[in-house]
């Protein structure tokens, strides 16, 4: 899977590339607006990691150029700008997700993986994970063809695990992805534990095996046998 990292802070770009290569991604880099524009014109990428604040241009303009040319590359905005206006503007222009700096590299990797899996499964609304079936169009869950009633956050949590199946996702990554506007810099993540406990209970009560595992000191891993 080929990625483009558009980041003018050299040390951060190098750290991202080193980490993502260990995760078996192929990484190209661009340190500014015009070098990124050239590479986007020449190549297709599974996902573009795009900083908004570039020395020679605006990342949002690059995103607009990308969408105007009907390119289908996934886009994850990474930026020190953490205003609601920037986030809304990026998403309205067609970005898939927004991750404010600073961030953990494991969280970045989880976001990228989720974007790629989500885009690759866009033409198929059904996801089968052993006895669990997710219908992303109907936003419904069944276990062995029997419906399971989940809250909105429980459904989003299961979907996030599904897009990152087989990978460890940190509590911070879960909070940023699903509750970024609601956590308010929470000192602990007890609310995540509560949601995960409730989700596991509902799936197990419906006849599912327990696929959500706690990884000590790191986070959680959703590991169906087919992953």
C-alpha cells in the first residue's frame, strides 16, 4: 500500500516514514505544496497524509486540487491547527479524517489503515467477521443472523475495530477517532472501557465469541480468526 506524506517538518516526516515502513507501507514524501502537487499528478496513492500549514502553500488548496481532478486517493489531514473551522473545512473538501498534532504514530497508523479499509469496502456495505455481520448502509449488526441492538457509539466502536482488525489500537486513538469533540482532554479513558465492556457483553450475549482483547499497556485488539 503506497502512501504520500506531505509534511515540511523534516524530523516528523522521517519519523512517520520510519514507523509506517515497519507497518509494511510504501512511503513517498513531499516537503511542500508544489512537490506534493507534482507527485499527486504522477502517481495514485492509497492515502495521502496532508499537513495544512505548508511553507509554500496551503494544504487545503492541495486537497481542493485533488478533488477537482477527481482523484480517489484517501486523505488524512495532519496539522497543528486544531480549530473546528479547519477541521470542518477539510472534511467538507473531501478529506477522510483529521488528526491534530501532536499524535502517537500508532494512532496515525490506525487512522490510515481505517481509511484504506473503509474506502476499499465502499462498494460493499456488508462486512463479515466470523459470526458477526455489519451492514454499513443500514448501520445494523447481526450475530448468526440475529439482530443486535447497539447504541450509536457502540456501533461506531465496533466498526472502528473492524476496520483495524488484527491491529492494536490505543485508547487515545479510539478517543480521538470517536470522541474527538467530546473528550475535552479527559485525564483518563474510563468511558472507553465502559463502552467496550457493554459492546462485548451485547455481542457475547447474542452468541458471538469474544474477539475484543485488552493488550496491557497498549490498548485493544479486535482479532477474529479470519484476520
